[in-house]
């Protein structure tokens, strides 16, 4: 066997798809049956934008991923990418976030020829009356952005991978990865498999597969909560045709931030925020219960007064997890001293939009030893320098 991919979520499904379409003899293994609700790649929608807030080094990944989403749609018949626009909302009085948010976006737009539009408060009220904004509120709109459907994207890529000849083992838990100079052995609760190389895309379970505790500590797992609040009034006001994916940056408070999506069911709007307060040692022990008080508190702190058409009634809530590095950037690299083992478990809460391109880059690394995309910013060595 040429390659084993461990974990078949955002990164793993993309990797096994790209490897299989190149004719590589590849086996994909997942402890659950993806797409599933136990990791980081579920919840109906994920933001996708090419004007990446995290830095200009991500823009090529996002741009390439958009190309792949369309190609995957054409080959599979699935609906993956909805380009409803992404609206980043900031406040000009916030010296920490307001101007800097837009400066990063504008640098990426200039470097990669990405269209965007700046909207002042009056333009925001005219175009998106669903928001209630202050006079100091401004928006940067990327019309080509929107959302990706994670479950559909994973399913489509796994189906295509099998069509191209990949083997997929669902419901099989990897317990150890053993690398020698000549091969890699992956042991599961069912069998042992040997391959020339292995790609670890295990997300929150990655640390448990690393025998170096210094490396394992780099990957922290954090509980995240997604809420779907009921729409008051006309559901079509929040349809993808009238309402964008959005990111709301608060004023001078790091915790005053949330994001949301247009309604995909005509009845609810999904909203969430990044939560990095409580690190979880064991992802299997993640608290997946969301209380009514937790949902009510989110609406009170984030939604009330900002989205008057979104009620305080939480139709449902769901838990997922972020796997976060100390600098909240990706890790895509070979393990030191074990060159046959490649890590691609980056995410840090912003990975799905880049995952299709990362899958392609992983396939290039495995087959050619190099990739056309610059992955230097995501090397492990940055943590030891």
C-alpha cells in the first residue's frame, strides 16, 4: 500500500480524494462514519472567503479551494459552495480591530485580484436592513465568498475517492502509528496496515497518536457551541439571496465577536463564536450538552439589538471542537525524525475553507515530494525557533 490517511474529516477526505484521483493506492481510516457530529467538520455551514482575516498566506489556499469546490460539484452533483457573499463588520472606533481587520483583507485582495466592496453605515442599512448598526459601523463585503456545506463536501470527496479506487474503513479506531526507516505501520482496533507513508488528519485525536509529548502539547482541543435561533417574521429576509455570511467584530472586547450565516431552512439562522477558554484533555470526554441558559446567554450577549429579526428561541444547538495550535495557525509538515509521517491537522477553527487545496498539496507532497503551494508558514519548526 502506498499511503494511509488517518481521519476523514475536512482534511482527510480532501487528502484521500486527491491521492486516489492520482492513482495512488490509498487507505482512509476513521473511528466514526464521516460525515459525523463528533469532530470539527459538521454543522451545515462553514464560512468560506478568499479575503482571509488570519493573514495573506492563507489566500492562495482559499482561492484554490474555491476552484476545487466547483470542480467537486461538477463531478459529484453535490451542492457544496454557496456564494452569498461574506460581510465583515467592524467599528471604526475600535483601534485594535477595526482598521486592522480591513487592512489585512485589502492586502490579500491586492495580491490575488479578489473583488471586494467597502460599505459605510448608511450603505449597510440600505443593503442589509436585517442588521442594526451604529453610525461608526462599516463593512467589507467579499461577493465571491459565502459558505461551504461541510457534510456535503466530505461526502462528495469520499464518494469520488472510492470511485477512483480508494479503500475506506469507517468505524475503525487507530491506536498506534509506528514508523521505521522503510515503512509505516498503522494499528487499529481491528487490524494492522503497512504503507510507505501515512498522513495524519485526526483533528482533536491527533495528540493521542504522537509519541512526543512536546509535539502533542501543541494541539489543544476546545469545545465550541453552534446555535440555530428562530427567525421572526419573513424567513426569506434571511435567505442566501438577501443575506450574507457575516462576521461581527465588537468594540474593544476580544469576546465581543460572533459570526453567522443566511438561513438554509427558511426558519432559523445559525450563529456561533470562537471559544478558547477551556482546553479539553480528551476529545472523547467533550461535554456535548448545551443548556437553555447557555443559548439564552449567547443571544443576550451577541444577537440582541444587532439582529432584531432573530428571536431568542433556540431551535437547536450543537457542539463541535477546535484543535488549536499556540499561534492559531496550521501545521502541515513531516514529523521530525519520521519523514514517512505527514501531519495535516491544522484547522485552529478556520480550516474548512482551505481544506480542498490542502488535500491537493498533501497529495503533491506524498507523490512528488514538493507542492506548488507555499506551506512554509505552517511548518513545525516555527515552534522550536
